[in-house]
C-alpha cells in the first residue's frame, strides 16, 4: 500500500474514503509490520478530522434551529 499523506483531507467524503481504504488494508493482514503503526496513526488523524467536521455541522444546525425557533416566536 502506498504511503498516505498526513495532510488534511480535501473533504469529509475524501476522509471517509481514505479511512475505508485503510481499514481494508489493515484487515487484509498484508501490511508489513512497520507500516501498521503508520497506517493506524493516519486512521486516527482521519477519525479526528471527521469528528471535528461533524461537530461543526451539528453546531451550524443547532444555530439554524435556534434562529428558526426565534423567527417563529411572537414579538
């Protein structure tokens, strides 16, 4: 498996795709031992990125919901 970049993914979808590839490689049992730790670390980086993006979207939805609720309130 080629070395993956440690750069942030281009998007959430790209991060998920890379994670799926890492999981497939890890589950195959074909990675050399020295590559396992590097791939595991990259997986953790991608998970952290995905969690941060999800939290940001959840916050945006919460703000929008609060704004919609306020807009529906009587003055």
